[in-house]
């Protein structure tokens, strides 16, 4: 007789997604429990089966192991692998031999979700070898195109407030040892958003002026595009060389100053949900000035990403999903950290210095195989905001979790276990002088 699966949920998105996923798993015969760490977790759960961990971080692994054994848990599920309690939980799962499932926004965008065993990015078990990808894609057809899921930024913002406000107001009383996984306090983050709102019109006008220059049909220069990620994102802190976006940016600008063709330009684009706490224009201008290329570098806070990608000579990224979007638009891409699409034949495989001179174009046939292989294994349709996206995403994730899927590697893929550009970036950073 097959053992009944018991899923233990850790933290999820600030939305009803986990609650809907629990219902979908229970409807398929599985049991579900949850660990809550703060008031916001409780608000979005609204089910009786949960435990509330109020202890200090050092007590968490032993607490979790007792919970797993006491409730005969077979699977752990969590949003992302970088939060300290999630990273510790993955190690507990490895040690005692149960499954850990990591989910996140999709590598494919929009309207997709990612679900992977034990880790993502540098810890992914999805193959990086073109032949292995082709084997996974064999016989797989892409799902038909469908209308986008209805969603809204207002709903996202309200959910975020509903999650964080009780933590700020009641945390000192209900969970005094809990610390948000984000790099800044929610109040500080909201203050940044307020400032962004007050300057929205001015920023839009500036973005339009910069976009017109870079997209002009009579433009006399080539340019490279670098879409910024969020400095506090665990894709940077956990899965990127140096673990510090600002050090990476300085190294990239230094490399550009020494190796890019004369007259070419580098355009940085801010992240669409950047909280406004960093003055990217001033900070990047300072880095560029240090390297003597202040007149060849710009920052745009807005503009249409797809249009900029189509116009650029190549896209530089740390490990953003924008890299996959750019490959789909036939733009050369270099990923400076392990990424699911960093595959020979797709992304640039030589040095960053060589990318400025001769960026490698992607193989369209291999890209098709990559997408089909991903949709067969680690990508499911759905989202965290909007009723339809949540219901369909939860159903698809429940089905994927209950599959006996042995298509992926039993261990993280070795090609992604090291930072291929780590030494080059470190050398570029170390070689900087006051004049670069």
C-alpha cells in the first residue's frame, strides 16, 4: 500500500496561494500542515492545522525535525531556498531523507510558476547539457497560447500590506524573535515606494527621453542592456558570485570600460518593482566616472523592456529570468551567475571581455527544446495574484508534486555548482584604480 503523503508548508507568497494549494492536495488524498512564523503567515493561512514557531533561529532545525517525525511528514514545501529558515530546512530534509520542494515565480514569464526539488539556480537539478535537455524535450509539445491571467498591482500591494502591517504592529508581542527575510524593514521599504509615487511623472519623462535616444532609427551607436535585479534578492545574495549586486556592477562597468568597442554604450534598466531606496542614477554614474566611461553609460527607470532588448547588441544579466526573455527575442545573452538558460549554444559561454566584442547568438532550435523540457518538468502555468491564476496554479502544482518524476538529476548539476565568471569579476573589481 502506498504511503499517504504529508506535506509541511513553510513560508509562501503574500497571497492566498498556499491555502488554495493545501485544498488541492487534500482533494487528491494528501495531508497538509503548516509552520507559521509571524502574524502575516497566519492571516493568509486560515486553517486549523498549523504550528507557530516563535523561537530563535538556532532552535529552528531541531524544532523542525521533531515536527517532521511527530507528524510523519514526507515532503516540505517553501517559497525560495534563500531565506535563512528555508535554507536550514533544506539541510534538515537532506539529513533525514525526506523531500524538499522549492517554488517561485516562473523562469518563463509571465503566468508561469517554478517548482524544483531542493534548490534553484546554482542548486538546480535541471540539466545544463544540450543533449540531456533534448532528451527531456523529446515528444513534448508546448501548451497552447492562452489569454494572460487577470491580475493587478493594486491587489499585490494590498496583499503585501495585509501581510506586513500586522507583523510590524504586533510582532513585538506575538513573535519577538522573528525577523523579515528582506534586507530592509517593511516601513523603510514602503517609504521608498511613497517617494517613487511622488516622483512618478518626472521619472516617466526622463525614461521617455532616454528611450528615444536609444531607440532612434538614426542612432549612431550600439548598446548593451543590463536589466537590474533587486539587491536583496536571494538570487543575488545566495546564487551569484560575490553575493553583492553593487560589486558585480562595478566589475561589469570596469570590464566594459576596458573591452567594449569604442563608441558603444551600456544601458542599465531598473527593476519594475524596485523600492526606490537606491539612487541608481547617482550610484552607477559614480562607478562609471571611476572607470572613465561616465559619458557612455545611462540608467533608465521605465521604458518597454522588449523593445529595448530587440534594439540592443546583447544583454548582460546576473541570473535574471529576463535572460530567457531576451533569448526568446533572439538577443545574445551572458549570465554572470548560474541560470537555468545558461547552456552551451544558448547563452554566451566565453569571457565577459569577449562578450563586448562578439556576443554569441542563441540557437533557436535548442531554445525550443529548452522551453519544452522546462514545461515538462519544472514549469507550471499559474500565478500568485488573481483568482484564476491562483486556482489553476495550485491545481497544477498539486499534480506536479504528486507525480513520481525521476526525470531530473538526483543531485545539483555540477556545471551550475561553481561561478564560471566569479574569478573574472573579482579580477575586474580588484584591478580598478581611480581611473579604472
